């Protein structure tokens, strides 16, 4: 075991070293400074003044023709104002699971995709990933490295257009790989952890980088029937806003301190998101947001071109600015802003507010202050893709893996065995890394993925070295991801028949799902199901490994396959992570962040319906059917028990009040919260991770079945125990009503802790008092 792990570490170090060489491509442009030299005497450079005063003094100096480029994303170097010493700034960089840049001196670290990161149920992991990305973004920005686009977009900005915290509403959505899951609480925790990790660095005076939370809001359709995301009108009730579509965005602002938002392509209730005054007043008024808002690329143009919300492009620009869209990712502001102002469609005060909102971010990044004592101006290129970040990347990727099934202890396989690796993803590289990628491998070809260790290569490294080099690994593809040819079946069957153990790599790729591309069905595409059944008929000890963004409905395989490992799109370290799990070097402990429905589910729900409650219901919170694998499900190679703590042996029925000031001091319900403790014990013979998940079920009748309110992932050695404690107050049990208000509703609730596979401890909790509004629905203009 130690020998194979050392071998893997050496191989990872070699690959990391390979990514350190200079990458070919456009020559990086050194970053220009503001307030340097003679320009340091400009009034906006006076650090004795407040940021607000300095920003306003800069705005007062601008000429009309200088404004639109400042409010346009990806306009470098046109945003440069030489006469004031204001350098251009490129609004736009994606950091969905790594900085999406070209290689500088080194290539950026590329992590597992967010659907897998959600499956980790480990927000300290997400926070650390975001910290690494923030440091790397600064280093790559200082090198003048550009975004990783084939049209050679200019150097990065320091605003990451991520995370994507839309809800995984429907398994057909092409961008499920980009979001952490289907649950508002899990997604909220992800957004908070990501935001704080990226924005808050070592220098507390300044932002390290800026998160741009997207897509605001109710966005989860790419193309369906005769509608696309560019003209889709999402009809959303106040109930669904309150319970599903608002929570993660609200908490990213109020608890994460997010400084950026991106309005989405779609319209909501008849109004394009980027022209929605309701969204703007909700964000800045009700939630206290103080950052900037950018449109998605081309979304301002969609206001007039596709939504037909305005009759002219000038009116579309006016509508976007009046609704708080500060930055246009497109050419609409450059082409039509001046005309909109001249025609009186939008006031100069509104334009100045957009300038204020966006320019203030550049000041808060420290871009107009002396740089000598700013650590963020001195991040070296060597801070990118360090050995530490690669080791963490492997650990993070391992934490994303979910063991769905393990009948008869099929896994782990013993190293040094006769193993066959088959299936369309047997030698996957590009398919593992998903979308929104920085350049992975150095060189001129930005679509080169040869530096990635494939599942086959990683399996060979572990298996062939086992039993003093007695292992044998053979392979055959069998079929492609989407093709209908069965010509490769027989060679793969022959390879599998000659082996003792079989790894079957199945799933999806970017040709099946992705931005702009929703699925119609959710089963395995092509002839993969037919191929898998042919292999399973051999009766070998077989493990299926799934690569996918949206879930794959494996109806029959869920019954017939001995073992199933869900890997999502595991990223750069995916091959190694999968191999270490298959051979027991790592014990998987992830949990499903989404429901795995059967294939018939999509026949029962309208892709265009945003209603979460219509039968059979969406997500585990409302779904009344039987899933293949439920939200929160995940097994381990060891066993765990969960029980009430000795200090809290009965988890007895309890009560709390939502109005403690009027409760009797003698009443058992004088408190507004109560504490619980769960004892978790590893009863197996190897170390492993368990996730304690805490849910409540509301008083009935209610459309909501249950709701996650707390989770904690713990690591335990064999035989070890730990105590997991948490508190629940009346606000924890808040429920949205048909008016969109979040209420504390008196009644009897069920509270239970589980590992997602079996319920462990449960209690009833009575909330006393009167119905109480906790969060009123935002006032609509």
C-alpha cells in the first residue's frame, strides 16, 4: 500500500513539474498601475479620503466617451484612460473549479467540478479550494495572463464569474456539472464557503478577488423545444422564490459578503433578469448588497433581440442600467449608452451609479493604492500549481467520490490482480475535467490533455505494482459515449472474460450535456447500457464507475451491477482518485448532492416548469416517488453507527418558542433553541469518513417532505468515535408560504439525524407561539 501510494505521489509530482514549464501562446502583458508617478497627485489617489469620496472624484473627471468602455466586460485595453493614469481593467474571469486562464509560468490548478464538490459535503474543502484559486488568480493576473479562450481574450480581471449556485432543478439541465446540488441549504453553504475563501486573503484591508454569484435568478434551462435560455420566461411563484430560488443567493450576500452578481439570460415572470428592478431592489435594498452586477455575455442584447422586452437597443440599455446592471458583457453599452442618455431614456445619475458600483470594486481590490505594502501585488508565479495545491487537489477529488453500491463487498479490489478496464471512459482525460477550464497542459495546444493521468493509467500504476509486480491490467473500449456501433463489444468481452476483476467506465461527456445543451433523456447514451449488460453477464467481480454532470438513470444496472462508484466529472486528479478508491488506498465517503431518478422521471415533469411542487415533485424535498439512489446516499468500505450521545440519551421530545419574551420562566418552552448531540462510531476495520445529515419534516399537511438544516463530515479511524453537536432554533425551521414570506409556524416538527442510508436518531420538536414572519418577501416595484 505505501509503495503504490509513493509511486502515485512521484507520478503526480512529475506531472506537476511538467506543468511548470513556460507555456506557448500570446505574450503576457505586464499589469499597469493606477496612481503611479505624476498621476499619484490625482484626487482619487488620495488615500486619506474614504473610498466613496475617491470613487466619486474619479467619476467627476470622466468624459462621456470614456464611460461606456469602463462599464463593459472584456474590453481591455480599450478601458485605459491615459490622461488620468487609469489603466484598463478586464471585467471577466471564470473560476468555476479553477482559474480559467491560459498558462503563465505555470498552469492553473484545475479541481473537480462543482457537482462533485457538493458531494463531498465538506465546506472547509470548498473554502480551501477557493483560497488557492484566489492566490493563483492574483499571480496569473500579475503576469498578464489572458483568459483561456481561442479568441485570445486579454489578460484576466480579478473578478471571478463564479460560483454558479443555481439549483439543480432538473436532471436534464446541461449545466448540472457546474452547481453543487439540488438543496438550497447545501448550495448556500457552498456559496458562503467559496465566497469567503476567494475574497478574504491575508491582507484584510483589501479584497483578494471578487466572486460574481451567478446566475441571478431561476436559471436552469439551456435549450428545450422551441425555447432557449435567451428567450425563456421562467414563471416562478413567491413560494418557490422563498423556498428554493432565493436562499443561496441571499446567504451568499448576507453571510458570505459576496461582492459580485451576474444576471441571467432568461426572463422571470415576464421581465428579463438583467432588466428586473425587482431583482435589483431585492439585492441592494432587502439584502444590503454593496457590490457590482454584470450581465451574462449577450444578456443585455437579449432584452431587445430575443425577449422583445424593449423596442430599441437604446431602450434595452436604459432598462438594464435602471435595473442595476452595472457591467455589460457585450457591446450594447459601447454602441448605445451615449444615445440612451442623449435621448433621455436613462439619466446620467443612473449611469454614474453604475460607475460607482463597479469602480468601487477596483478600489477595494487595492488597485488605486500604493503597492509596496500590499501582499496581493507581490504574489510570485511560483504560487500557481504548487506541490501543496496538487496534493490538496487529489485529496479534494477523492472526497467527491460516492460509493452507490457495493454488494458482497465487491470493492475494493486487491492490487496485483488480473484486472480488465473497459468502457468508453476507460482512458478518459478531457471527459474528466468537465467545462470552464483553464489551460491544463503547457504548450501551444490549449486543448491538450495529455498531462492528465487517465483512469487506465492510474489503475495500471496501482494494480501492476501489487504483489511485487504480479498484477496485470488489460483494457478495451467496447463502445463510445454516444455511438451506436457494437463492433467493439466482442474484444472488450474477451478482455473482461480473461480477467478476474472488471472496471467498467461509463457515462457522459460535453457532447451530451453542457452550456447551451440540455439532455432529452437521462439514461446512458448510445449503446452503453447494452454493452454494460453484456459485460455483467460474465459474472465477474465488476465495478461500474460513472462520469457525468447531470445524473445518469441506470435503472437496470442499479440492480444488476455488483458495485457502482459515482465520480461525476472529477477533474485533473480524477484518474488517480478513482484508482485509489477502487483498490482501497482511499475509502470513499461522499454523499449524493442530487436525487438519482429513474429514467421515466423526465416523462412526468415539464422541463420548462419552475414549480418544485407539482407531482411527482422536484428534488428530494418534494419528490414523492422512489429514486434509484436518494439525495444524501453514500456507502463506505467500513461501517458506522450513529446514536444519541450519552449526555443526551433519549433525544426526548422537546419544545421551543418563537417568542421567548412572552414565555413563562417556568415553562419548558422558554428557550428559542435547543441543542442536540450525535455519537458517531466507526465499527469497521478501516478508517473512513461519515457525513452526519440533519433534517426536519414540517407539520402536516405541507408540500415540503423534509429539509436539510445541518451537515458535518467526520473522519474516524477504525474503532474511533466522535461527537457531533448542533443547535436548532425556530428560525432554522422557517418555511416559506404562498406570499413568499419565510415564517416560523407553530406545530410539531420531526428532527432526525442520518447518514443518508439509514435513519439513526430522531425526535419531535414542538414550536410554540404564533405564526411569525422571519424574512418578508421583497416588495415588488
